[in-house]
């Protein structure tokens, strides 16, 4: 390969890398905007104690909490939740969700 061909190859790789970085930045920005919108909706839906409980739960079970937040938003948009949702009501929802969870027992033989 000649020096000109190597330089052209470097330029193409640099351009591709720059495009990839720009795309990742756009995706991160969109994700951040969605998270801010979700938090704003939750702030309207939940009372302050319920938001604190959800934040504490998120530290322990982040995947479960993300799903729960989306379900709460959907239920509120459908008008199936009282607004603002109190801490006691959130506790009741959490108890109901835990009741559906199967308990695994291990027996020794």
C-alpha cells in the first residue's frame, strides 16, 4: 500500500469512529430525556414518601423498580390510580406484587 492509500484508510476509519461517537451521544441524550420525563411523571403521580420508598427499592432491585415505575405511569395515564399515590397505597401494591411471586423451597433428603 502506498502512503496515500494508508492516509485515505485512516481518514475513513476516523470518520467512521466520529460518526459512531456522535450516534452514541444522541442515544445517551435521548435516554436522559426519557428518564427526566419519567421522573417528572412520577413526581406528579407519587406522594413524597412513596417516591422515597421507590428510590430505596431502586437501590436494591433496580430492574423490578424500573418495571414498576412504568406500570405506575401506565395505570395513572389510564386513570386507574389515585393521584397522588400515598406511601400506604404503594406498600399495598408492593405486597400484592410479592404475593404473585412463587416461593422456592429447598428440601434436603
